[in-house]
């Protein structure tokens, strides 16, 4: 009975802290923030880099698979049939094309998803995110001593 009463009181305290809002710095330990907007240019930069890396890995894998499959198919060709070797130019073009397609489609999808999220977040308020402020150190150059950091 006492445990249930304690839990109810604790839950009411937590809920009341959430209603206080962002103006109270005393309760920063319990703060929840909202992701109300994703800046488009920031998302495009990250998407461009990630999809370029993913496209490069996929392009290299496809190029290796194509090279090995050509060698494997030579074993089963009838007499007199020739199968050319894959050139460096064709393999490089395949990798470049894969990277280009991944980056283009990835950035387009990222732009669409950011616009959709921003529209929905404007209507609903966005994601609620808890950020932990404990254990982070920030270096302040004007603190007097070189390399001095403080916990925030």
C-alpha cells in the first residue's frame, strides 16, 4: 500500500515538473525538449555524405560481383565463344553511377521527409526528446586557465 502511494506521489511530481516548462532551471534534470523543425540544409549535408558512402560500398560490391560472375561464366561457355574482361573504365563508371544514383535519390527522399516532418511537427508539436546534461564538459577559452572545462 505504501509503495503504491509513493509511486502515485512520485508520478504526480514528475508530471507537475513537466508542466513547469523550460523557464525553470532548477528542474533541468527532468527537462524534455521538442524537435519542432529539421533544418533542410543540415539534413541534406548529412544525407549527401551518408548516401555517398553507402553508394560507394554498394558500387564496389556490385563491381566485384560483376567481375567474379564474368570469370565464372567463362567456365560454362561453349567452344569458340568469347567473353570480354571487364575494363577499369566500365568498373569505375559502374561505381560512379551507383554513387550518383544513391546520392540523388537519397537527397530527394531526405528533402521530402524533412518537409513532411516539418509540416506535421508544426501541426502536432514535434518529437519529445529527453536530453541528459550530466557528464558533458564544455571548454571555455576565456575562463582564465588554458584547457579549463566546466560541467554543464
